[in-house]
């Protein structure tokens, strides 16, 4: 078991498999984003070796993310390899859904438990604008394919941006009436270098909930008032699915954080919104022993920052979201 100095048990690893993406969402990366060469990124065997190391330290939950994890070559084999590691009990994926119509079945067969699919609006023109060119039909087909393949419960993620999609929260929330999905609304977080709109156009979870309740009536707290991951969960009465709010900016959940993150270039990042990082890939390639790496990981976990510093104006500048993995 790995604990930090605040007594938090850290057992959930988010692995970003690539910084590449087939979309360019306005809140995630700059328009002229350039990607890392493949040689700088963890190779398949390195991903598996590091995951085994974390599993030996008591990590039992892995989320694959990116960039867009489904554009990574051998994604199905990577999932299969991770799911077979002793101690790993949950393997999940966060994806933009574009490639899910063809990948859902093989991913499910390889041991993937479920997916979170990002979809910020149901309006095709707005979707194109938010993703700088994406086709919402691809995502919709992907969501249905994921459900058919048993990658359930499907969770949908929507980042809400003032001036782009704040009115669309109502249509997205309404989906839960007919579908057993969890639709989660996410406050936009700022990362230096991505774009200025992250600070100026953030919509608070309170504002989102107000808009939904004004249109659909009062939401009922669900999940016994407990957080589901980082989301506060509600329900439209008689709906099949849930609605979640992720208020990372206005009401952080740092006290309950159990996470570490591995970037595509093999760097361990202990807080999404702090620049504190420990390079694991360079020592691994230089011949460090597993015992050396294990010590580095335990020390990094021990020194996990208490929480982010957004309230004090501290914005991480060294990477944008797609280079860390959400
Ligand atoms: N490409 C995949 C996707 O879009 O789901 C996985 C990677 S993406 C970086 C992971 C999640 O981070 C997505 O739900 C995305 O909407 C969210 N995200 C990206 N930039 C964000 C930001 N500035 N603030 C909050 N969430 C953000
Ligand atoms: Fe790509 Fe996901 Fe970032 Fe959108 S949020 S640009 S889909 S990595």
C-alpha cells in the first residue's frame, strides 16, 4: 500500500498513452499544437513494466487516457496486458469516442471494464466548433457501440465553456431520462499555454446545476450524498441515469484524491494542477533497477501535493491537459 504524508492511500493510476489526438478541443490544446515524436513516449513494454511496478505497490485501478488513447497503436494489446497484471482490478478508458464504433468490442474482449466518453454538446455545429472540426455522429455511434459491447455504465463528460455550450447542459442532462448513463459536467480548468478562455470563460458547477434545474426541475441527490470519484451525483426524478458535477475549480475534492498520473513520456505527476513531476522513463532507459524505480515512486507519492493552488492564482504552466491526461 502506498500512502502520502497526509494519510491518503494512493491506488489509482491514470496513464496517458499519447499526447496525440484526432480532435483539438479549444479548452484542451492550442490550435497549433505539435506532438511528441513516438520515440520519446513510453513504448508498450515500458507501459506494462511501469504498470506492474505500480500494481506491486497496491495500485488496483488504471484509467487509460491521453491525448486520445484510441489513436495509440496496439491499444487493444495494451489493455489486455494491463488487465492481466495481478492486482489490477479495474481498467477503464477516457476517450473522445470517435473510434469507439470499431474498437468497443475488441477493447471489451481485452478486459476493458467501461468507458468515459467526452461530448460537450448534442449540437453538431457547436461540437465542430468546440473540437475544431469533429463530427458528432462518430461520437454518438461510438457511445452506442460501447454500450452494446457492455462497457457500462457509460459515463459522458462535458466540459462547459461560457459562450460555447453553457446552454447545452440541459439537452445533455435530459439524455439521462432515457439512457442509464451518467452525464458529468466538468468545470474548465486552466493550464498555461493552452488558451486564455480557460480562465475567463469557466462556468461553475453551481451555474450549470441552476440552468438544468430551471429547465427540468429540482435534481435529487443520488449515491447517498457520496462523491462518485470526483463527481457529486444527482438524478432527475424517475430518470434512468445520473447527472454528475465535477467542481475541480470552485469546490476541489483534493482531500479525497487517490490518484497519480503517468504522462506519455513516462513522467509521474502527483497532482493534475501542480507542476511537481518525477521522471521515471529516463532512469528506466538508463538501466535503473526496479528497486530504484520503486523507491522513486514511493518518495513521489509521499510528497504528493496536498491540493492545487488555483484559488491563489497558481496555474500549472509546464504542460497542457492533453500532455498530462485528464
Ligand atoms: N481524448 C480523451 C477525451 O477527450 O476524453 C481523453 C483525454 S482528455 C484530456 C480527458 C478529459 O479531460 C476529457 O473529458 C476532456 O474534456 C477533459 N479536459 C480537457 N481539457 C480540460 C480543461 N481545460 N478543463 C477540464 N477538463 C478538461
Ligand atoms: Fe483531444 Fe480529448 Fe483534448 Fe479533446 S479533450 S483535444 S479529444 S485530448
